C-alpha cells in the first residue's frame, strides 16, 4: 500500500515547482533577472526543456546500460561469487543505503 506522499508525489512536486517558480518570478534572487521578464521566461523555458529531455533520455540510457551489463555478466564462462560484485555495484550500494 502506498503512503499518501508516494501516491501524490508527482502532483506535490509539480505544485511546489509552480509555487517556487511564481515566487522566484515575483522576487528574483539574482539581480540579472530583475526587470527582465523576457530573459527570465527564456531562461526558465530552456531549463524546463533540458529537464524534460533528461527525464526522457535517462531511462533509455539506463535500459541500454542494463542490457549491456546483463549480457556481459551472464556471459562470464568462469562465473563465481566475484562476478556479481563486478556488475552489481549499483544494486549493492542501493540496497546498503536503506
């Protein structure tokens, strides 16, 4: 069962992004953006496009890396316990951080 935060993570994150974007637009932290709304929009649009591109690109890169690692890992003709440590470092680190 999902907790409320896990269930509503995307809407909460999007809402906070919009809130902070409105706040930063009304009172820019950097003087460069004060009185320059067109530059602020261009800068924000460019960052959002890069963020969306990264969000779409990273899963494909992960799948490609996973496929390569699985082939390499499972093709070891002298497989022993050390084979797992060779390619499961990320999994081991992830499980150890819980």
